[in-house]
């Protein structure tokens, strides 16, 4: 469920972002003071230093990612919340509990202040939903035609869960592969806008923070969770191929077990796309010890963003480095890694 954004935009003496807003001078300060600092205020960010200083102990995880999605507003979200959720989820896949994020903007001259404010508000609510803080960042403005409205970079750190032992080397033959929800919805939400496709119900991006769900699962199952991955660009097929290659095992998956909503399947068929290769932003893959797989699935289905979870395959000793799919009618085929960029500017 998306949160209704109720943050009125402040009264400003400018309506669009200009090159002067990236100069480091008065206009930069106006932009930051009236927008970023006030909206995202916390003790660390309020120091307005080049970085954040804080106490930390134990095993840590760090991640960074950049977001260049087009369009910047899409059904179910926008580039702002996507940037927060994406880095939160990358940390979660390490078995970490995200805590602090940096936030950097590259803005094209001419972006409307209304759009920038809406993105900022989405960032605020995404941080509150995930329980993280923006503690440092940077803003640059480039000439019109030298960017595409706005690009965002977020980096994040967090402490690794005390029960987490997430590593590719921990995979075992017999491990079960679980997907947390319907696949391909993010990519098809973007493509349906680009291609002007219409369905009985709007396809919404699945962008969401997965950290609370992952923490609950680690609390309960700990080291029986061998690997976590989020199948973003390249989709489920590409991630499973990477896992098979790096673990030197084989992977079997079953088409009839893979959850895909009807509208998404229809959109993929219209565009000649395989849902297995389409990007996701709120789905994760978990590879778990076989004897806890059913209990893991039962628990996941009761958590946020897990009600459509399913066991879709297993790790096998045969066909090392390959992913083999059993079709709905019982045939088998090799699922190769995605070649090239199927869906450009998807995140």
C-alpha cells in the first residue's frame, strides 16, 4: 500500500532548477535549506558537514547504487523512493540492517521545483517506512540537454544481523529456491507507460523496502538462510545464472510455480518479453536449507510483501553452471543469462 504524501511544498522564489542551484552559492543554499535539509532533518544531517560521523560496532555492510530511470514518475512510485528502497534492499540482501544513507542528486537545468519537491517527499516517506536516515549528500546541476531531468545516487551502511551468514559458498545440493512475490511487475509498469499499454487494472511497480521482512526471517531462521539476492536488472533468470556459475552448481526451476500476475504476463506476451528476464524492485530470492523451506515459506507469506511467495526450484548437482526450466507441459529448456540490455533505464 502506497503512503499518501502530505507535505506541502514551501513558498519559493523560483519554479525550476537552474544552473545556479548547483553553483555552491546562494541559490544552492536556498535549494538545500528550503527543501532537502528541512524535509529530511535529523541530528546527523543537520550538521551539514561533508560526511556523517557516528558510532558503529560489529560487522558492517556498505552498498551504493545510482538511479537513472525513465520516466522519473511511474505507476506505483518515482525515482526518489526507488533510490531509497534500492539501496535499503541491497543492504538487506547482505543480511544487514540498514541504518544510514547518503543522497546525491544530479539535476538537469529546467527541472520543475514541483517535480523535485514531489521526489523529495517520496524520499522522506521511503526513509520513514524503511527506518533509515539520510545523513549526508551532494547536489549538482548540469546544463539543459546534458542530463535527463534528474539522476540520483544513494549509498548506505548497516550492521549485519547477528544470525546472518549469507554467502554463495554456503549453497548445498538440495537447497530450495524461494521467490518472495510476483515477478516482473516493476519492469512492466515502466514499459506499459512507455508503450501506452492499457489493461483492466494498472500495473504498479513493486518498489518497496524489504529490510523489515528480511530481518524477521533472519530472526527466525538465521544461518539456515544460505543466500539472498534481489533480481533487479536482468530479472530472476540472470540472477539465477550468476548463482549457478559462481557456486558451480546446477539450478532447476519450475515454470508453473513462478508467480506472475495476469496483466504482467499479458504485457510481456504483447511485447515479446519473458517475465524471467524483466526487472523487479520489491522481490527477493532466498536459497534456504531444504528442511526449513516449507516453514520459511509459511512465515514469509505472513510478512509484508511476502503473501505471493513460492518455492520455485532447487539447487542440484547436475548441469553445473546452468539453469534448467521445466515448462508447464513438462518440457525442459536451458535458461541463459540475459544478453545485452533488454529494458533500458529501468532503475
